[in-house]
C-alpha cells in the first residue's frame, strides 16, 4: 500500500520561501497523480497543485492563487514530489497535504480525481 509522508513545513515571513516534500513508499510513484491540498482553519480544503502520472504526461497544474509563485516537481528515482513555494503570503497559511490518485480519466481539474492516499500533513505558517 502506498504511504505518503510530508515534510518541510514551518514558519516564514511574508515574501519568504519554503519547500515541501512528499515522500512515497510502497509503490512506484510515477503511476500516480500527486496533488498538494491545503486547509486553513475554518476553511474548506482546496487543491493547490498537481503533477500528473507519467502515463498522463507528467504535467503540472496550479490553482490560480499560487500560479507564478509555486512550482511542483517530481523525482521518481527518489520517490519524492516537491512543492517549491516562493513569495509566500499570510493567506498561504494552512496545513498542507499531499495525496495520490491513480485516476486516468478526464476531469475538470486534477483535483477532481479520487485521491485514495493521503499524508499526515505539514503546517505552513506565514506571519509578519
């Protein structure tokens, strides 16, 4: 069974950067679509970024609020997906989760796949 473990969260001032990592074990990473979601207190969970499986082209997708600031990448050899977050804003504060889906069908956005595997989350706090 696939297991996901996030790391890299922390405290940072506005304008700063963090790099989140999602390490996978138990199954080859390249067969999965890997997404980052986040949830802030009192808010619904939202999709942040996704990188599709190799079969679906390995393409990156970003929600509008992070375009130009966040970059997702995959290292299949290291079984890791990273999310580089630059120019962080207070509204980026949330618990960030990585999730995996084997979805191979058309969806409105990659966040609409059924994500069967989730990590435990890592806290990102952006404060002045």
